[in-house]
C-alpha cells in the first residue's frame, strides 16, 4: 500500500546515523561495498563464515534476466501453474465474474483481494508430513475499490462496504497434487470440510494483558474482549503447535470520521476526515468520531487454527499493537517461545516477544505461550552490538509518571512506549526469517525515501533501495538480551551514477526487499516490493518488474529466480516439506501510481493472470497464488 505520512517525530537515533557514526564502521562500509559482505562482514562480528555445519546448499538453476513483461517468468527447466486467484471459491460458492459483479455474500466465500503472506500445512500420513496434500492459509491485505466494484467508489453504499470488508482477511483452502506423471497439477479441493474465509466481520477473541482494558471497550463490546474481524493482513507466522499467525498492518486506512485526531491517533496514522476508506459511512465501528476505541482493537497478531474451522481466532495483545508485517516464531534454548516482529513504516522499530512458559510438544495447543510474556524493542549500536529493551510496566521509565498507566496501556500504545525507551528507528522493517541451521535472524528493511541527515557535512538521500540486516543472539539463544548485528546486503543498481546507490549485491540487482523465507536447505528467498510509483522510473528504471531471488548466505551470491507481471508485488513464498513445490503470491498486478485503479479502465495496468493462463477468467487483474515446479520434479532452487 502507499506509504502513510511519517508519524514518528521522536528524537531517537536512526539506524543510518548509527551505521556511519564511527570512522571504523564507515571504513568497513566502504570495504563492504567493494568486496561484498560474505567476505568482510562476518569476521567483523567474529561470527563463523559458514552459518551451519557444511551448509552451502547451492543455486544451480539457469540465470533469468529482469523483465517488464506482463507475465510470470521462471528459469528454463521450471513451469508455473495458476492455483487460487481473487474471486475463486473457497469451497461451494459461485465463481469470479470478470465485470466485478459478484455480491458481498459471494465475496465472503471467495478468495479475497491482494494475496500476501501464506503457509502450507501438510496433512500427516503414516507419521510423515505429506507433500501432495495440505491446507494453504493465505492473507488478503487490502482492497482496490476501483477493481472490486463495477463502478468503483461511486454511489458508495452499505453493500459496497460489506463487499470490501469481506475481501479482507484470510483464506483457508484444501489443496492437493494430483494427476499422472505427465500432467501432475495442484488443485483446490471443493467442497472441503476445512475451507473457510475469515473476514473483517468474523468474531474473534482478545486475550493477553490488554483484553478488557478501558481503551478496548466499545458500545458493541462493553467487556473489551471480543472483536469482529481482522484487517490489512500482511505477512504471517507459524507456531510449532500447528496454527497460523496473521498480522494486521495498515489497519488505519479502514478508519475515518475524525475532525481533529489526537496525538495518540496520529501516532498510528489515523488521519483527519476525508482520508482513507469510506467504511465509516455505513458501519459505525469505523467512524472514529462515534467509536474512538475501535481502532485500538486492530494492529495485532491473530492466531488461527486451520485444522478446526469452528475455532474462534484470537488476537494476542501480549505481542503489542503496531503495523505488524509478520511474526517469525522460534524457540529459545529453554524452549520458551520467541516471536520477532517488524513495524512496517518508515522510522519504526523491531520487536521481540519472549513467553513466560515453555513449549511442550505433548500439548495440542499453545495455551498461554502467546498471552503471557515480555515484549522487547531493539536498540542498535554503532559498534555492531544491540540490545533488547523490555516494554514492561515499571521498567525502563514506563511508569504512570511518564504517561503509562499499566501494561495494557503499554501494549495498546506500543509505538509510544518504544519511543520513550530510546529504540532505534529503522527503514520499514518487514519480513523476518530465522536460518534453520545457525539461528541467525534476517530482516528486510524495504526502503526509506525520507531524508536522513547523519550530520551537516554528510547529507543523505535516504535508503532508496533498502537492505537486509541480520543478527545473532548472544550465546545463540533466541531469548538473550543482546546480540551482534551486521548488514547482509545493500540493495541497489550497480549502474547508478551515485556510488552510494549502487549497493553491494553479488549477483542480480534488486531493490525494495520485502518477503524473506528460508527453505529447508538454508537458501534465503527474497521477494521484492517496488511500488507502482517507483517501478521502471528514476532509480528503478533498470531493475524491471518485481521479482523473487535466492541468496546463498554463506557466499553472499544472489540469483534471480522469478519475475512477476507488470505492477505486481511478489510475496508469500512457502513450500511443501519435500521442497519440490513452491507456492508464491502475486499481489496487485497492474498497480498504478496512486494505488487505486480507474473502474472505467480496469486493464490499464495489467491483464494478468488471464494474459498468461487461458483457463482464468479475465476482465480485470487478479492477485493470485501460483505454484512453481521443476520439469523433472526435483527440489526447487537446487
């Protein structure tokens, strides 16, 4: 989605300032730009060059050039299959209408718009996870009203509001690989007892310290522990007890109705009347003048049990309220649950949650693991060290004297608490991934075009292309209070006239890294999200459409694997347990500068997927889940 106005006006240090604060680090940065991080950065942190014993998985697929075509392209020896596009039925429902004529009730049983984070949950057969049969959970991040309705936002109505709300949320679908050896293909099983759509109107439970707080209560929920719906579902996470974590990001866009936002509302991007969506005209919950607390009930991590379609999703307030990009879960040495999270907005922060209790594989559910624990925020140092600061009432200045009444107040106003404790401002921290062998954590910082002046003699244009950072927790323990960090790679264009914008990529050029995912062999998959306003223009003129790349974290080599159609974002990579089927989401194909499509010209930006797949209904571009397989049935990317 388009960037919101910057809401963080704190004086906290910015990552860029720290990165060049000392002459030693500046000298190292020049060396890294010349040599690449694989040979320079790891020794700086006294980390082993190989992140896992003997692990250098290799990337042996053919090279793929950048593209501006309106189609998905993959290397020779691979093929692409369409699986699940916006408007496809989840189970028993009417199909997609190319004129956008589906009703709100039909949309509630169909794929939502703008597929994003996703995960494959395998069925278990004879004690082994299946790679041919499973459930896919797919996030639907936001809506383009110019495509969702035949006449866009004209004559806005209760029916349009309801359809828009039903196009948000999450899909759970049952999928299967079937057919003979020559025509193996994935299909969505319909009907399915597991299939469900979770939307902006699905009842959900609120747990953790903020449940029941005064700021969570509304006229419809005077107890403050039940909410209808989830919004702006971006990236995701997965728990070891088999549930899905869907993350609410730019929820503020769904609210309206204010004449003058308070400082607390502005801190979360809630703006004055006229900005954003028009749901408030026909749904009182989204009119902030009528229900000022409703927005406090969004911006959380939502847990969904895909195996139980009757289960009630849960919003976990212990994980904090902000614009969650994802929730990367791992286990500490003592088996406490650790969740890494980024707040996807310029100058926002990185967070880590550590549970009080330990994970017990003998228990079928997580219980208190995501409800009782301590939330932390990251502070980075120019010496390559960093610390996690507890956002706990009574600690680090988070007291009533400084404006925080209790723990619920801290979690509802997580951004302000992080401001107070001196967290480090970052350049849109998005997806996180933990290396399966070393435990190192990688985080994509997509970009920040806002000016950051390091000092008067060192003006900066901003982090135009973005970068990926990584850190290793002290002692290799995810629950540690401090860590060592470095930059894995700086995005850029090697042909750029400005040396500061050339990056240090060893391989294929890219910018705006977003989605990150480690496959079972330790390859790091990088999905990009160059906005429609920047793609093929200025700094990004030579980088082509958005793409999916693969990185060897040992050598630092980066190789392009897939290019998307015009105007899209590539996101959501996940795979079957055997690594032979790669699921990818193509979001908002045809996105134009400004974001919202013209309903009179729905195909102005792209005709995908109908432009590539003859069996797909056209009429307008459609976000979709695709599957990539090798022609010989081998492991994807190997």
